[in-house]
C-alpha cells in the first residue's frame, strides 16, 4: 500500500487529494495535512468584504468531506520535510504540528511514498512596516480580503466608513497592493470596484474619494505582463480596457508604486520614477506580498538542506529553468511542465507552492534599486489544473511504476479564464470576463503579442457577473464532492 501525503487543502491541494483518492481507491492511502478546519472559495471573499455574502457562504468544514472520501485528514501545519528519512526512521517523512482536532500544539511524523506540496503562500504582511503587526499577522491600520475572516473584518470596517459618509463626512478609500513585489492584483481590482458599486447603491458615492495604488507599471498588467484581446476586429490592450473602467467610475490611480510604510491613516510609497509620496486614508485594503510558508528540509544526517530544494522565496523548486538570465532571454520553455522536484523525484509542488523560474511581467526597479513589479500569479484555474495533473502523475507512478509517463501542465501551454467582479447584483451586476491563452506568453510561437488572439478575449457586462455567481456555487459543489463533481472542469 502506497501513501500519498498532500500538504495543504486549498484549491490545488484539495483538487490533487480528492482526485488521487478517487483514482487510487482503498488500495492506497491519501493524507491531507492542512492547518485549516474549513475550505474557502477565495474568489468570493471580495463579496464578503462588501457585505454581499456571509462567511458561511464561502467556507465549509473539511472533516466531513474527507471522511466521506476516505481521506486521512490532519488539521495541522507542515513544519519540515525529511526526503531521505532519518537515522531513526528509514522512510521519507514530514513533521507536523497540530492546530486542531483536540491535539493543538502536538507534533507528529507522517511517512510518505509521494509528497505533494500545496501549502500555498504565507501572507507576508510584515514585509511592509505597519502593514503587519510585527508577528506575521495583519496590522491594525489596514484590512485584507485574503481570508474569509479578513473579509468579515473588512466589511465591518467598511460599514463604519459608509455610515460616516451618510453623515456627510467625506471619506478616503485606498485599495491595491501593499508592497513592490505583490501578486494578486486581481483580488484588489475586484474589491475596489465592488466598493464603488456598493457606494453607488447606497447613494454616497459623491462622499467617497476612491484611489487605486499598485506595483504595476501600467493598469491592466495583472502580473501577466498585460494582454491584448480581440475587439471589433482589432487587438485592444488590457491597459486601454482597464483605464476605461477606472475613468468611467471616477477611480484615481497611482501605479508603479512600492508601499514602504503604513501608519494610522497614512501610507508612504516610492515609485519607479524615483518620486516618493504619501496618501492619507480613512480605509485601506492592501494585498500583502506572498512568500513560502517557511518549510524546512533535512537530509538523513539531520543537516539542513532547505536551500537545496527550496528557492530563496520559500517556494519548492520543480522542473523549471532557474538559471538567472536577462528579461530578453526569458522563454516560455523555462516554465515547469511536470512540477516534480529535480532532486527528490517523489516530491511535487502545485499551485502557489511551486517556485516560478522568473516573473511574467517585465522586472523593474526604482533609481534606488527597489524592485517594483508584480510577481507571477499561480492561482485559480491554473492552480486546479496543475493539482489534477500532478495527482494523475502520482497515481500512474503508483500503479505503473517509475517508468510511468509524467503528465504535463505548463502554464506556457495553458489557457485560463478569469471573471473579475465589478459589482454584485442580479440585474445590475458587472464583471469583466477574460480568457487568456497561454497564461505565460510565448513570443516564439506568437510573435509580437505572445498570445493567440483567437483564444484571448474579454467582455464587461451583466453576463460576466452571472458567470461568476454561477461559478461560485459550481466550485463549492465540486469541492464538497457532490454527485458528478468530477465532471466539473477546473
């Protein structure tokens, strides 16, 4: 009997674990280690953050789902990987520390035949002074929508702002990225336009000054270097697409910005052109940068080998080309295909947990040398696709042996759909529905734009909102392993 251990129960890890168990059946074990008691459909947190959904609508308990599936669930955080075993324990294993199930604080060791790292990111709030509290958590000056609990808090604070606006007090709202190396601009983009939409509904839009701040060098970069979409027979840039949305809704912007300090009611920033500035606010939601969760790795002798299998940012190295090279030499082929660690062939990484070879957006620095550019996203649809493909690989390796062909899912050969909400309403809702192919541009295959315009397109309208609303229910249904769940695509 083989044992597959999945570290992490988010979109990618949950996908990998549930498919692996379905395909392996009861002949083999699947263990999920995650510190969370609940699964969270993160794309809908922005609706919780404006009071249009309750927390209970975006989360559900993991224990009953895994029990039904026959998956061994441990509510714990992974602490270290021992890919060669130890002097005492011959098989490879991980150490864990329980965060629930009545075992809080206790440690354990779990051996594995195959390990899938789906730990996702650490929300690195402390990378920006004042954005965090100095202990790795969200600080007191801003809010977040990165977790369901954060989103509940964000909505509570936003209600206070709306009440002041109703009393005739002008309020300043700032939304965006809280560091020069952030990703997930999309979540902030959705949140700012949902705030604007709710303000219109409440009749207080004229009492709110709303501003966007981002590390993007141009609006519409989104960490993928922007894109072009076919509209009316022409290739329209996402820059034009996005700027139009900001202008139409009266939202100002500051871009190419690294937020370097947050204080009560004020943030400080440095821009790509070397200028510095500050913005006073009454309410701010700033996405933090991501890093690896801090897993350590040790060889059989107990020596620290973390730097050998993890990149400096804490994400696991996979079958990518990590050679340092100029931006002009970056290629689509640099990106991983199988997500297998090159040193330990029974270890894989999926979703945000794998180390990208480089950014997608062009790297930029201020005159002071401060890096200010989005880091590459690995969330949503690509995350699910990668999780499923790695599960397929592991299952085949178990059933067919080491000669089994590894399944591939390169982001440079993968299309993705994104639905960005700009307001929730059944009759007046708005969302930008976009598809991009491939996610990582391939300028050798598609000279000039790097993407296939026949499969890269977008529209803004009520239909997009309905799509996002349907997807919310569809993916929660799928994650709960309801009848026919395998038929719903990633």
